[in-house]
C-alpha cells in the first residue's frame, strides 16, 4: 500500500472512510509496514510472514486467519508458522 494508491481509491471504496487509511494513522501504518518489510528482508521472509509471526506471538492470540486471493499467495505466508521474531524486532514493531 502507498499514499498514492490510497489517494486513487474509487470514490465508493469503503477504505476512503476507514481511519486506518486517513492521516495520521495512514503514515503510522505505512511506517509499520516498512519495518515489517525490513525485518523480513533480513530473514528472507515476506512482510506478511513477519505480520503473522508478530500477531501469533501475542499470548491472547490462539490462531491467525489469513486470507488469500490465489494459491500463489500461500508462499508469502506459509513460513510464518516456523518464523520467530527476536525481542528487538518485537520491540521495534510494538513501538509503532
């Protein structure tokens, strides 16, 4: 996701009204996504795998339901089951 993509959402797209896609949350969310990409790159993982691993690390979370639009997208998330974040990486993500 980028600010440009958000700007070009169709007028009837529900995301235009969602707080996650409005400032200041949009910039915070994009920065968090960039941190996930950077962490993933260091480990040969996708940002999606990092996001899932981060979510599953929370003791209150017992499962993650991950949606996909194609079978090819499985490759970008399947490694999250075995991937573990370091304490420093968790702190970086939690500080968003």
